[in-house]
């Protein structure tokens, strides 16, 4: 029996990987792989999840996935993993800060967080969190060496994948096929469904940030219903898709901070990138 963890962090393609595994669940099970996409509330009681899996009967390979697994307290995670009669092997994805910061902010705008603060305010909060990750009890952390240490403290062997949009799913599937001894599984996979509505796989364009902030302010104030907010967000996402398809060059919302975030990435993660012989990928305007 093997235990595999797809552990995040956020904004590194987790939803796409989870959806791909979800539509291919039967194929995975035929290969002896039981895939469980953990819900947020299940992270708070992972021992109950694993106890339920034990009663069900351990599969040849159990794959657990959640983009915040890497943010669990390592001692709580270690206690839960003791229920499994196999060591845990985890995969995490490293993405350059110049990409992950704006992506997380835009996700906060259209998600349940309903962020109303500016991008500059967000950057101040996130940079402070990543400078002192050991003090960050809540929120996301992109100090990759720290995340690796946390997972190792929980008893997990850790492997990293460098985020590259064009090959990310293939890279994650290759990791899974290798560790699950299921190379044949890569053949005949159903394609990833096209995202629609307010899917996490859809992103707002930087040009509509202020409109999204105003929608959130009105929704928080009770002058706009959540249903109407969602309808307007879908229209903004549709517009964002059209804007990106017609844009010549980079999105200024992201480009304006790229140099600053590259310097920060080198300060916070430079040793990590070099130690793993990984290099931040070229900026992908899509």
C-alpha cells in the first residue's frame, strides 16, 4: 500500500489536477488508485478521514489532494498519518511569486473571500506573511523551503514540481504514475473539462480589478445579493477571457510589479530554487 499526498500550495494548478483526476476516477480505480479530493472541513479532522478509509479497506494506492495540506500543523498531520500503514510521499508545486501573488489576489476578488482591499494592501500583508512564515497562523505561505520543512516534520518525503502551465498536468501525472507504478494509466485519460461560470480555473483580468472590488463592497454591505454578484462576476470573467485573447504584450497589472516580486522571490526563495536546481519559469501572459 502507498500513500500519496498532493499538497498544494494554492494557485499552483491544484483545481485543474483535481478535476482531471475526478473525471478519470474509474480509470484510476482500475489501476488500483483511490483518489480523494479532500474538502476544507476534512482538513480539520484528517484522522476521521483516514479512519474511514481504513474501515473501507486500504487500496493499493491512496491519493489525497488539497491545496492547503501543506499548511496543516505538521504535528497534527503526522498524528493523522500514523493511521496509514505506509509512509507518505508528497508532491508540491513551486510557482514564481511574480505569478502566484497576483493570481491569489485575483482569486480573492472573485472567491468567497470577497476581498475589497487594494493590490498594494494585499502585497503588504502577503509579503509580511512570507517573511515570517513561522508566525503565519492563517493565510497562504509561499516560502517554499518552509513548506518543505513542515511536510518533512510531518514525516513526508517531499518532491517538487516547477510550475509551467504548458506541462503542469503532465508533470503531476508523471509523478503519480511513477509513484503508483501505473505508467499505463496515462493512456486513455479523458480530457480536462472546459471551465465555466466562476470556476477557480477562471481568472479575472487586471483591467477589471476595480469593478470586482466594487461588487464585493456592495455585496458585503447587503446592497447586492450573492446571486447577482456571481452573475456579474461571470460577465467579468467572460470579458477577461476576451481581453486576454486580444491583448498585445503583458497585462500591466501583473507587469508593473514583476521586477519587485522577482527580487523578493530571490530574497525569500532563491536558495530553494538553486538547491533544487529549479528556475522560475518565464512569465506566461495567459
